[in-house]
């Protein structure tokens, strides 16, 4: 199965979740509505994780400004930009050496 078909399937699942969210308000009884809302929230989180996993497997840049990470999108100028924080993931997220300081030595 190719990535386009998988992304199409993810889009359909996302649409179904939105329709169910709208229909939830038609269910009488606050306990049932709360249970449906919880199930929808869990389904959305699982879908977000699946999207990120697929994007990572396909080699897309991921920005870790949120959890789950944001999938970087290609801007018209060709840069890979995070849709949430607007950073250029090609430049800002290359591996950089980490410097840790635990205070001064005496």
C-alpha cells in the first residue's frame, strides 16, 4: 500500500471522528456523552500518533515543539516548516552538540 492511500485512510478516519463528535451532542444523558467524548479524545490521540509515525517512517522532518511531534510541511520556498511554531526544521533541528554545565570547577 502506498503512502497516498494510507494518508487518504487517515483523512477518512479523521472525518469520521469529527462527525461522531457532532453526533455526540444528540445523545441524551451526560454520562453517555462523557464516555463518548473520552473515546473520541483517545481515538484522536491514536490517530495523531499514527500520522507522526507514518511521517517519520516516510522520512519527513518532525518538530518536537509539541507532543506528539508536528510534521513539518514544505513551504513555497522549499523549506520544511513546522506548522505550529513556524521554525525551519532543516536548519533548527539538525543535530547540534549538547553542552551541559553543572556549575564551575574549583
